[in-house]
């Protein structure tokens, strides 16, 4: 759809109707939005952040997520938040059909001196050729990969030490993918990651901790960190509702003031004013209490 089409009255009416329908589903049928979210958002235009947020704001009717502004405990250890989300779409097929799952397992279990081969193999699966034989990003495979990694870790391991070991290995894999990718691939990976930060569950906590990990690595470049913050802000400056996980992760990042003091791009009044504005949109003052 070209830019002018978004300005037409017909489009505006359709968009408002879509928002209303999704809000009804969010209230009455949240489980459907949870289970169908992967496929519902896959082909959404980038500017449809409000639609995306409504879908990702769904949480089970039996759950009451804690206030993301006042999380003080290790909430990911609470039993009610340790259930993996269901998916109506079998995303694993994309990973298996491309044999990407084999490369992922090899990377996570290999010694450091050989996993570079598996890393290159993983990267090669993210590219495809279009009808004009031009190389482009295979976004469906990237989306499936992002969700498959934590899903496989939690499904394949019963003991906590093994899960933690694979998590740290996979965080290194995601970090390496992000720092070695061009701007377009980074954007694709980061948006796919953000799409999995939803209500309290193991996948949400996996990716919020990945974000915290990226900010803690000294070698993370400013462009990557700025890109992450910009995606957070893009998703938070639209009208409510906002996904619980996006609010929680952004608030926790802002609380870690030492992280931002070390990065020149987060200094100055412009960034501070933007943060205050985001907190107001989320309905919590200007964030100065944090």
C-alpha cells in the first residue's frame, strides 16, 4: 500500500474498525490473540504499532500480571509465569524444513573453536532470492528462528543448570548476529525479538533478559543500543494498551541509570524529554520517580 492510501477516508474507517474489533477480542477472547499472534502480526506494515500492541497486550484470563512499574521480585520464578504460550501456527516447520534447527543445536553445544562454522550456516539461512534473483532477507525464517531458539531451550531441558547454560550460549548467538548484521537485518531481528516480549511467560523473560544482556556487554556499539531504544519508543508512544513485557523491559532499562551514563547517545535533554513523554503515554507521570 502506498503512502497516499493510508490517508484516504476508507482506510481510516477500516483502521478504526480493526482497532475496535481487536479491542473486543482482547477483552473477550485474549487466548485467541495469544495463540494466533505469531501469524497475525507477521505481515503487518511497520507503522501499525497500535494494532501490534493490542495483539501483544493479550494475557490469559486466569492471570493478573504485576504492575510493570513496581516489579521488585524475581517474578520469572513464579509458578504461574512459567507456562510457555501456545501457538496455533506451527512455526517449527520453517526451522526444520530449512535444517536451521540442526545448526542451532550444533552452535549451542559446540566448542568455541568450531562454532564459527555453524554461525555462518545460520546466517546463510536468513537470506533468500526473489523472483529477480536478488538476495533479500527471508523474514519468515528469521521470525521462526527467533521464537524457536528459546522454545527449544525450554522444551529440550528439564534441569535449570542446563537451561541456563544454553540460554547464555544463545544470548551470545543473538548478540553476535546483531553486531555483525547490517541495519536492515538488525531491524528485522530486533522487531522479531520485540514481538515476543508480551505477558509474563518464559519467552518474554528470555527476551527481556537478552535485551539487558546486550546493554551490559561493553562491546555493544551505540548504533545497536540506539536502535533498540528507538523500537521501544516507537511501540510505547502510541495510545494504550501496551504489552506488559515492553513496558517492563523499558522501565527496567531506564532504572539502570549507570548503563545510560556510559553511553553518550543517551545524554542530553532530548533523550530525557523523550523518556518523560513515553512515561506519560504509559500513564505513569514522567518517570522521574524511577
